[in-house]
């Protein structure tokens, strides 16, 4: 239902833009989020957006560097990541939920790897 793209290997300070294409029929009614999982760490909420894009949410580590946005006409959500750091290295997942950008999530993508070298 959710397919991420845009991951890759970059250097510290570089930018990446992740995209998530949704085939969820009720996409426009779902809050969306980006969640990441790094080796040896717990799953971490990165950024979220409510159903109409009016409110966005960020983790302290993402605020000021990352920007989440959505296009309900195209059923897509994006995460613009600037000033990347090695600690941003993780698999990034797109998730959708009817209740809140913080979850619980009804749909998950397969993930896209982001690797930031120092």
C-alpha cells in the first residue's frame, strides 16, 4: 500500500528527499509519518503530518533540518532532509494511520535505506 523511494548513500551535510507513494484508498483521511530504525536502536518517530497537511510534527532531532509534506491529489508524502548527519543513518519507513500522526499506524511501507557517511 505504501512504497518509499529516494534513499541512498550521502555525505554528512548533504540533502536527500524521500518520497512515499500510497495506494491506500483513504489516503486523504490518513495521518502520515516517517519512522526510522537504526541498527541497535529502537524505532524512532521522525516526522508526521495530519490528514490535510495543516499540522506537522517533528522529533527534536529532525526539527529544523527535515520537512514533511503531502500531496493528497497525488497520494504522496515526502520528507526533505537537509544537513544530514551520520546519526541519521537508518531505514526510513512511511506509515499511515487514521487516528494520529503519532500512531497507531494501519499501513507501513517496506522502508528505504539512508546512509550518511562522515
